[in-house]
C-alpha cells in the first residue's frame, strides 16, 4: 500500500484542518487539486491515505477515495472525512505531495481517542516523551 504526504499549508491548527475537512465532507466536496496525476495513483486510490504534515510532523490522515479530473487540466484528489489522528511522527516540510510507503506511515491513534484531535504542541510533546 502506498500513501501521499502534504503540508497543511495555511492551517493555523490541527483543529482548523479537522473543521475544514468536516465542513467540506458534509457538503460532499472534499478534494484537493494538483497539477499532475501521481504516476503510482493506482496503488493509492481506494486504499491509501493523504497524511497531513503540520509543524514538521505527520499528525493526521484522510483516506484517498479516487483521483478525478478537475478544471483547467488539473487532477482532483478526492478525500474521505473525518480526519483520522495518527501518532505524531517527524516529517520535513516539502512542496506539493510526496509518496509515503505503508511501512513508514504512522499508526492511527487508538479508538479511545477516536474523533479527538490533539493540539499540535501537546501531540509533539507527548510524542517526544514516548507517550503516544
């Protein structure tokens, strides 16, 4: 299985990102556009996720449903909601998206925290202490 990573650019907090995903998902229009279709899109669609980078950490993921055509020759990456919190994992920022192998992907935070998103500072501190 293969995933993508993307910086949550312009997001002030993980809560803001989660709110945007919930709002767009409720309207049935949750997608991102990109210039190029990933060459390995067949390995990702329907089984991979988009992992969000916030403050140099992978903090959450959105399952990728499909890749569709968008306006002006762009590609729409269709995402599922809600946002799924993952155990924070260090990741350098980058432009656009990058591939992430399943073996390198962080695990989801357990069901005991389902629906909750930790503030980024708290998640980073807890991860540094090895508590999550």
